[in-house]
């Protein structure tokens, strides 16, 4: 079983960019049921990445916790199975 949960983010509100506290994460596009295929994105050594599905610009912000975003409404928590 995995001991690390990959943070998920979305941009249902259509923000120009989303600051996040993770360099590796999943973009789901929008809140379900309007989400796109959940894609794993990795910034590597860079400080930003664009989702190839929804074109959301994600920017790394070291002041945020790994599961936090700014605006805060862009953090998504999957429902428990």
C-alpha cells in the first residue's frame, strides 16, 4: 500500500494560474463530473507547469503545504473508496 498520497488539484473557477505546494501532483481539470482524465504532472526542477488537457498554469509556492493551493478552492480531495 502506498504511504504517500499524490495531491490533486482542479481549476473549476477558471483562474489564470494556481499556486500549489507540490511539484508532483494530479490535475483533474474541474470538479467531477466535469473532470478530464486525471494526469500526473511533475515540475522537476522548474517552478511551473501547464496541464496539457485544461491548460491550467500551476506554479510552485514553497510557502504552501503539499496539499494546499492558492486560490484555496483549487485543492481537490478524492472521496474515500
